[in-house]
C-alpha cells in the first residue's frame, strides 16, 4: 500500500484546464444508517471542464468491480480520459486501477486528493448530491439486484437526461470584498453545450451526439427514470417486509 501511494501523487491544487478529459471520481454509500454488511455503492465521475458526469452502481465496491465500472464510464465518455483524480479510498488506490491507467502507451495522469480535504474534489462532491442523493436518497440498498437495476438507470436515461438537458453553472473564481466572499459563476450550460464549445473536439463525435439528442425527449426520459427508480426502491420495501416477517 505504501509503495502504491508513492506511485500515485497527491494533487495539491485544482486543475486549470480548457478542454475535456480531466476527471474527478468518488463513491457514495447506499448503506442507510449502518455501514455493516453488504450494500450498493454509486461511482461518480465528473469532467472538470465540461461538467459531463457519468454514474454507475456497484455491489460492495470491490476493487475489481470498481475497475470494471470505470472501464464502462470511459467507454461512455465522449472524450478520452487524460487525468483521473480520486480520494484515498481503497476502491481507487489499488493495483487493478493503477495498472489500468498507468500501463498504457500514453499513461493517464492518476492522482489523489489530500486526506480529509473534500474541497480538493469539490466538483465531484457536488455531483454526488445532484446526481446521486437527489435521485436515490439516503436509504439502504441491500439487494444485489438493486445494483444492476440502478446501474442500468444511470447508464441510460439518467446520464442522457443530466448531460443533454440539465444546465449547470461552473464556479470561476471567488472575489473577496472586505470581510465577505463573492463567488463568480459562468452562464448556465448543459455539459453537451460545454463540450461542443471546446476547441479540438472530434466533429464526427459531436455529430453522433447531436443525432442521439435528436432522438431523446426529456419528458419521456423523466417518466422512464421514475419508472426505473420505483423498481429499485420497491426492492428495498420488499426487503423490509421480509425482515419484519
């Protein structure tokens, strides 16, 4: 573990980037009020520049399972991963993920935040709230089938709805006026709009995303999201009934 930590450097300042590919990653526990036993986790990966976010569900966040979900995320992203920054959890700092990123012909810049400094990964921490907690809540998801159902929702309707139709502001800087701090944000844009505005983005890929967006209806997506989410949460209620019996 000590040797691996030396190979994955600490990122002490925020990335100042003008294009996509530099992502922050984190996990969210769906444990309810207790961390004991087995339950689902959500993996959140957010691009710093475009705010494009992909989420995936994992059962028990084992090291190999996390790597598989990271591979799924990378396949779904409309750009290559250039830098990957995570916290210091064992689900990220392991040889499975280190080999995946560092043993490429062009290695990914694999870094980690400082221990106990959540603001180092402020962008993904925000998405943990908007993309996971606001959708799923704080209840316990203790059925392996829930991980598969939730992962299908994340990978399809939820990701499409958030990345194509939900504008978000990006923090630019903080100005100090006497004893008060004023946060300055840019204009609200969807992640897809930010991606299209990036120089050097593959035009063929943008055309493909434009065609995909043209087939999507945000109202139909919302109805499908609600239907799939009910299927996930109903299993929680069934588990409670079995426990009571």
